[in-house]
């Protein structure tokens, strides 16, 4: 049970039975002397503090909870995505183009029968522009393009990870706006 010990300045200070007979400081500078244990019954009984007030130091406001949840979610999502991108990048190995023996036989026979000018045109068109592999982009260019895209995704996910960490840290720094008092204007 708590009691209220009045000061000359008008303030009342909470006092427990264990503080009986002790001196307590007041914010006005005065030293208050608590009565002996048997005389505490003469003091006004302090109203019970609400549980919300007592545990205010250990609870978070909704803004802190949202910032913490957002931060934890962003960290989790970015960690999973970074792991997937890294695993995928680890599996990428540019392969050497595989030449079909039939295609190579046909190609060599065609070279032998063509004129030098025709062979030069074929060389420019088919070998330089298209490569020796199957039609389409050369494999190493496809892999290079994929690596560039995955590097971009990796940078994005690192950015999301940093935002998650900042949000998580901000949740510990945010103060309860209801606990602040507005400055008195005269």
C-alpha cells in the first residue's frame, strides 16, 4: 500500500511502508521526513496506479510495434531473396557452345564449295554476328545479361535489408508521443 506525503509547496509524494522514518527530497528542494511506520495510517492513502502507467516503460506504442514489424519483415524478405539470388548465381556457369557434328560436316562441305567472297560473307554473317552455336544469342552473352540483372536484384535486396535494419533500430528510438507534454505558453 502507498501513502501520499504532502510538502509545503503543495506537491504530494508517494511513499511506501518500507520508506517509513526516512527523509525524501522534494522537487522544490525541501527535505520531507516520512513518519514512523505506526503513524503512516494518519497519511492519505494513495490511489492505485493503473497497470498501464506502471508498465509504461516496458510497453511499446503502436508506432514502435509497426516500425519493428516492418523492419523485421524487410530483413526476412531481403535475406531470403539474397540467398535465392546467390544460389542462382552460384549455379550459373557459362557453357561452351556445343557444335553438332552433322552441322559441322555440312558447314565444312559448304566452305569447300563456295567462292572466297561467299565464304567471307558467310563468316561475317554467321560466325561474327550469330556465333557458331545454335541460332540466337551466344550463351556467354545470355549468362552475362543474367548476371547483370541478378547483380541489380542483389543491390535492390541489400537496399531493402538496410531499410529493414534502419526501421528496426528506429523502433527502439521512437518515443511514446502520448507521454510528451506540450510546453506551456503564456
